[in-house]
C-alpha cells in the first residue's frame, strides 16, 4: 500500500510512539487524524503540524469512541488505515510482601489498564471497520502490541492486555482478510519514551538494557518506521512484528 494520500487514524498520537508515527506518516504524505484524550497536547501538536486533524476521544470509553468515530466519518468516507496505539504502562506484581502484610494488585488499575490497552482496540476497530466494509475500502488495521505479551514479571495487567491484542490481531485477520482488510500488529521492545521511564524507574531500566543484545533502548522513530514497513507490504497479515533489539529470541 502506498501511504501517500491515505486517510489514517492514530490513537494516542500526541506523545511518545504515537507522536513519532504521526510525524513519520506526515512525511510520507498521509492525511493524519489523531484521536486522543489530551486536549492541550493536541493543541500543541496542531501548532507544530497544522496539517494534522485532531478529535478529542477517550478510547477506553465505548460511548466516546462511537461519538468520535461518527464525527470523523461525517467528514470522511472511511479511514484507509487505523493505528491502535493508545495505551498506558503500569507495573505491579499480583501480590507482594510489605511491612504491613500482603499487598495485592489494585483491581481498579487492572480494569483501567485493560480498558485503555485492550478494550480500546476493540472499540476503535469495530467502528472503523464498519465504514471500511460499507465503502469497500481495502484498509489496514495496525495494533501496537508489546513484547510483554509473552508475560513480563510485574506487569500482570499490561501483559494480559497485550496478549489479548495479539489474539485479536490473528482473529480479525482471518475474519476480514476476504474483504481485503489486513490486520497486523507491531510489538515494540523497551523504547526511549517518557512513559517507559516513568513506569520502570532508572534501576530497572538499566537492568533491562543489559538484557538487550544491542545494549540500548529502541528509538521511537525506529518503531514508527517498522509500522510503515508493515503497512506498505501488502502480503503482511495476521502476524506480530517484533521490534525489540533481539530482547526476545
């Protein structure tokens, strides 16, 4: 698929990996719309890139997604590409021993992480694919997964959510392939973003870097390039493309 001129939705495109994807897609000549809950961040994004369209949306809320998608489709026949990037990092073990006893994983955070990282993918894809089918658009769905999908100690909710994203990728690729809609996933390793640093802390981050054969974190632009490469390859479908510097071998 030639990205130039294509209509692309990127969720969580204000900062981090999402921002890198937005800028890389713009450089390719795409028409990009960002769905994000961060209103001030979207204003800054538009200041830097006036050609970007932005729609405020909490992708963890089905009602918010339905409304935002309706606003988008009122101006566009259909999106050609959806990149489900929005998510939050959260690290906590199932249970740990503390001075006051056993601390259990916070149930509210479990629900929040799954809503933001997994349910959002279902909500967005359902709404966007509906219009793709009606307009006979041969589109692409890109789900941003993580190497944590294989199970990462201390990340019960995040790992479960990303494993679910991988399962949806395979399932939807089988369901939608006959309609000309590809569904793929990109699974980054640990990258140089503020969210990674905030979630892990410096000590754990340095220990993780030691386990990466390349002895460094990935750069957001490298992940963005990986996303573009799988979009452009029309025979890539139903697979999870790992970009982790060799961390998982």
